[in-house]
C-alpha cells in the first residue's frame, strides 16, 4: 500500500490523502483550504487522477466529517466518483445546503456508521466515531495489502462525546503501521495545558446570561451541535429561552437525535430574520417552515422576549429590523475560532456592535485535541510510524511523539 498527502503536511485544513493498493485508489477527505478566497475553488482541487477525468481505478472519496476544510472541494469532483460520509453528517449537509448560498450536496452519497466496516475495492475501512465540534465525525482505520493505517481525522477529548475517544484509547485497534495524526493545537498558546470542556463553557455562558440586562446574542456555528446543546443548557439554567432560525432548526432535526434541542421544545423558539424569510420564499422551503413553526415568534414579539432570551446570531442580522429594535441592554458572546474575527465580514459586525454600544466577549473552546490528549491517543495506538498532518507546526511533532516521520505534500511513499 502506498500513500501521498496532497495537502496538509504544513497547514491546517484543505486535507486530502490519496491511498493506493493493487492499482486501485481512494482519497481520504477533499477539503477546502482555510485561506481560500471566495472564488476559484475549482482550481484548488488536488491533482488526483479521476477527480476531473474518468479513471476507474479511483474507488471513491471517504469524508471524515462535515467541516468545509475536509469536504469543501468534493462538489468539484466529477460525478460518478462515490462519495462516502457518515449517515448523520450526510443528512446535516443535505439540510444545510438548502440555506447556504451556492450550497450543494450529493443525493447519492454512500453513508457509513460507527464501527460498521465497509469496502472500497481492496480497501477495508472501519469508521470510529470521535468527539469533535462537527457532529458525526470519524477517525478511519484503512486496511489493505496486510497493512493497517489509522487516520485520526479531527478530534478532541474535552467535548460532550469525550467518552468516544476514551474508548479508542483504552481499547485501540492493534498493529497500526501508520498513524496520520492531526495536530491543530500544536504551537498554540496553552495547548499543553489541556482545554476547557463544554461543561466549563456552560457555566461561563450561564454567568454571562445572568449579567445581561437585555437580549443576549451568541455568534456561533449552527453545525456545532455540542455548542448548541451547551447554549440550551445554559439558557435553561438562567430561565431564558433559546431563539434559533430555520437553518439551525433543520440542522438540529437532521441529527436524528431526540435528545438534542429541537424547534418544538418548550424552551426553544423559532425566529426567522428578514433575509431568511426572503430565502425561504425564493427557494420554496415551505415544507421546512411548516415542520418548525409551532414555536415561531415574529418581529413584533421580540421586545417582550428580549430580556429572557438567548438568540443565535449570524452576520446578516445586522440588517434585520426586528433585531435592531430590541438591542437595549444587549450583549454578545462570540463562540468560534478567534481568527475569523480578522475577516472583512466579521469586522463589519464588530463595527455594528460598536455603533450600537453592544459589548462582546469570547466564550469558546477548541474543536481539536490538546497536546496531552493527542499524546494519549498516540500512545494508545502505538503506531510503528506517526505521520503529522493538519498542522502548521509539523516540525514540532518530534518533541511530543515517538516514531515521527514527516512527509511532503504530493510525494508517494510506501506505507
């Protein structure tokens, strides 16, 4: 078995690993680089034979989880190439595609589930569900030619599903020849000291909600399901309702989990900003609206709810007249990676906050494992070789792990 990393040996995101056995090939992830601009994404598609032209030796693409930096270029892969992804992740991306400009997902994607192995040509693949800020995220064990490769994907061990990673550490697959290990947090300040848990964040959010005189806005991703659960629990602890939009409602529905907050729950309300109402009408998303309108509130009702509500915020809300009228005493919590605040769209939001006198603070924890948790997983798997990926600091891996073997983007090597 051979492998080559097309992107990821010296950067976070844009991951794509090609593997070959007996003349047959697969790709693990086909991600959009984090520094990609708004246009020209097709040109970023890795040079994997079969992505653009017909090459029947390409058996398929296996997506580890539904984050753009791991699946974002899949739509540029020619039709006919099988796309494999987690069952719930597939539902989430299909639902989300209806609400994202230019959104696209695959009607015929093949789905997999935790620990249920499947074959693509000579490759025997076993998915391992892990804890991550993306719902339904997996590590992947790939076997062929008597070799065993474990791809960590993106993971952490401080979220609401940390037990999944603990199970791998305590009862790992054995005889691993190569471990592709993500190292997003390596080189970041505090990464060697562990990370705040979602329970820690729940307490911080509850404190922030109590200290807010009016509406509390939370700027976070609707696909970070762990974070939405954290917000719901913190809101409930402080006697506040959680206000979500229709996009968030269909994503929560797509998880297929009745234990995760839904639009029809007693302490959840649906508020549809003006731009989303236009989108619903233009794209005839009335079935979605019908399924989620039981607890709908309208702009004229926001004033009465503001002091006892937490609202999921997104940048287009700066133009929403309903929200604009209920900002007295409002505060905002930012709950994503701080680097996004440097983008032009984010700077416009920050200017809007300043113009309205709305204070904000960051309440967030990483979707990626701390260095101690990376080390625990590596020790549990005990690979013969550990190949760094998904990191800007792959040169530092030797300080933390044994048997490190760095590779270069684009070069084939024997597993």
